């Protein structure tokens, strides 16, 4: 039997063959390469992308040379671990198993045994201790580490609850202590420990746990435990009842102000690394970024006049942020050489002294103003998402009693994006709390509409009622702020679901006029056109959204696949759908339809089996009729392709 390789990347990099011998690999770049391919194993990656990721500062030719050397070294010592078709690279998963892949699979289970195995695999942050000092790689690694850590935290909470249900209380304590070790200010974990200690009669340990939490929250956030935790503390302290007065702990702050504090961003003048003749290009790019960011109602953007006053001044990031009252700073540099331009951008949290995001853009300079527009649009969309992600990380750790309207909105959006029944209900609850905190907050009404729309998927018997409620919420938001592109995006989606032939496009065009750089609105236009018989136009909009937001949600691939399918590009549609790690019924149905049109028996069998496994009672007519097609020919094409097989 051929030996296989076990790659462990959750924690320090470790690789060992099935016969017990260690992988013969030296050099951090090779570890970084194997780690990246292990985590991003769902699809192959171009050589150009990998070279830029690992050797971004050496120049394109040198980077490709370094990649060839690394691949040759791996191949000489360890065989064909990495497969290649010439242009793309992928880890050979027939020769390798990866702890991160196993972890992701087990994390989707709710069985205690699976969750225990899952957490046994999580030995620390992804590629812990690996430092390459490559901006693009470091950017990817930080994001991936955050994803795995967040997944681990979710698994721990579900595992602790499962262990407590079967009276494995000591094991539950160990699991929750691990969560506290990961984040000393995790209030839910501390509260869970308090309740278990109360249950087994360890009253003094429960009270001590409350003190640990109080100290951590004071140290990290300058806040006190939430009322929910304080009630538990009072019950334990007084010996039950829950009617005792609250004890002396740091006093609860007054109710939150109805004014939601938006994150403030200051875009500072970029460094011109070329020459004075390019000042117009550099300053113009910065001005475009400032103008485009100002279209996002979720941000407060410092004016050009204020930020450009810092040109040439030796001032620390913290001082700039303090003087401008901005939490986030954007810095960058531009270099032009011949017919190419290179732009480096950083998003900084000035108060924390950390870099939240960094990226390098290389472009051909065929039309200077087209390039300038493309760069500013892509940067703006990504910056807006990263600022929101940073604010969400802060909101996620804050006690619920301390949240203001904006933080409730962010937490709600996080739940909404998970697209599960429980998270959808939690999202609606958060959006309603945001409205309660600030009834005039237009975006909270817009996202409540979005949450109600998601609920329609899980509560089909309430479809019409939920659709009416969603429309009312979005209209209320638009009444509060007629320039809110989020409300218009959602109203366009509602009109699409009502199968109105013209209104969705009208709403979406108005929203794009107000904010042309919101990738969600751009993609929504593509989705609408894909149902309106304009699939080629739809593809262009969806691909633009993907360029605007390189970290886009998986559903963009679904919209792209539909647009490709209705152009007769069935193989391309299947390739787009390969980007789903957990496809829904809709994606599985389009896989079956595309395979049906291609006529490959093996593919047909595989995709039909996948669809039947997820939806044993799948009904073609009912499925096709639920899709908001405005073009009868496209609807018929999909129906016929599915009826031929299902």
C-alpha cells in the first residue's frame, strides 16, 4: 500500500508520512506554500497567483523562478505532492490528508463525538509561528486564522452544551476553560462555567469565575458584565431565587445614546514613488477613494481638505487619528514604470497600532483614467468590508447590554450571512434591537427587511406575510433616508420575488447611481439580469462585483453559474459551482442541469446522486416555478434539462 502524507496546519506546521517518517522539507516559504494549498484545496491555483503570494517584492520573473525552484525541491525529495496541469497547482489529495479539511467537516456536525474529534484537531492558530513577511500571504493568513479560530469558538460552545446535556460536566468545564484561554473576555464561556459550577455545588468557584470575567472585561473594554450574567451571579451569591438586588460591581452605564457612532476613516495622501509628473495621478486616485468611500452610509469619511493637510508631515498614526477623530487610517504608495503602475494600500487601526489589511495592485497602464477608476473602486469596496469586519470583531466581544445600534446591526449581519435557521432568527432579533436603540436608523430597517427575506426560506408557510413585512421595513428605511442604497437593493430583490418585470431593474439602477462601488448592489444587478433573459450583461455585472470584493460570499458563484448556463456555457457553469464547499439545493440543481446539457454520463450520475441525497423529494416543476424568471425561454431551458434526468 502506497504511503500517504498527513499535513497538520492547525497549530505549528507539521507533516509526517504514514510510515512515521517526517516530510523532508526545509524553508519557511515551502511550508507556506504547502500550508496555503492545504487550506485552499477546494480548487487549483494559478502559478502566477502563488508566485505573487509568496514572493511579491522580487518582481514577476524572479517570483516565478523562485516558485519553480520550490516545486522542484519538493518533487525531488517527496514526489508529486503537488499536481500541475502546467498553468495551475493543487495539492494531490490522494496522497495527502489535511487536518484543516477534517476539522471543517467535523465542525458541521452536532454530534458530541464529532465535535470532540474536531477540537482535538485544533492545536492552535493556523500555521502558528510561521512568519513570511510577505504582505499578500500575511493578509491571507490573518483572514484564514480568524476563520478557523471563529469556527473553533463556535464548536466549543456547541460541544460544551452537548456535554452538559449528557452530564459530562467536568469535560464541559475543560472545554469552556479552553474557550476562555482563547479569549479571556468571552462572557458566554465564563457564564457557562458559572452555571456548571453552580450545578455541581462549587459555589465559590462560580463566584470566583465571575470575578475573573469582571477583571477581563474591565481590562479589555472598560466595561462590566451584562445584566444576563449579573442575574446568574446574584442567584449564585444569594443561594437562588433571582429576586435579590444586584451586588456592588462596576456600575452599569446609562442607556446607550440613540446616535449610532459610525467608524471614521481618514485616507491620507499616498506616497508618490515615481516623480512629480505623476502627482496628478496619485492625488486623483486618493480623491476618488475618498469620494467613493463617502457613498457608504456605514462609514464616516474625513474630508480631503483635512487629510491632505498632513502631506509631508512627520506625524505618528496615533496622533493623526486623534487629531482627525478617526479610528482607521488608509495609507498607500504609487509607482509608475513605463506602461505599468503598482499601488500598495494599507488599512490601519491607529489606536490598536495594527494593520487590518494590506494589498498590492499591479496593472497595465493602457488608459490612465480607466486604471485609476478600477483601482479606486476595488480598494473602496474592500476597505469598507474590512472596516466593518474590524468593528464586528469588537462588537462580537462586547457584552450585549453595551451594544449600540450600529453594533447590533453588525452582529445581526454576521448571523444573517451564516444562512441557517437559527442564525436567521438571531439576525432578526439583532436588527430589531438596533431599531429599538435608534428608530431613525435607515440601514437597520433595511437589514431587518433582508433578515425577513431570509426567513422566507425556512418558514415557507409564512412566505406572503414575511414578504409583506420585508417590503414594509425596506420602505420605512427608504422613507428615513431616500439616498440609502441598501434599502433600494432590498426593494429590488423584493420586486424580483414578486416577479415584477421592470421594477427590480429600476430600483437597482437608482441604488447603483447612489453607490456604484457596493459589490452587493453590483452583484444584485447581475442576479436580476440573469433572470431577465440578459445573461451576458449579467455575467459582466457579477464579475465586476467579484473584482470589487475579492472576499465575496459564495452566492456570487451561484449567480455567475446561472448567467453562464443560460449562455450555453455549461462547462464554465460547472466550474463556477465547484467553488461551493457546501452547495444548497439550488446549486446542486444547476449542476444537474449543466451536466444534462453536456451529456457526460459519469458527471450526470454524480450530480443527480448529490441532489437526491440532499433533497430526496426534489420536484422539478415546483423548483423551477419558485425561481423569479422573467424570460420564459430560460425557464423552459432549465426545466427541460432537469426533467431529462430527475
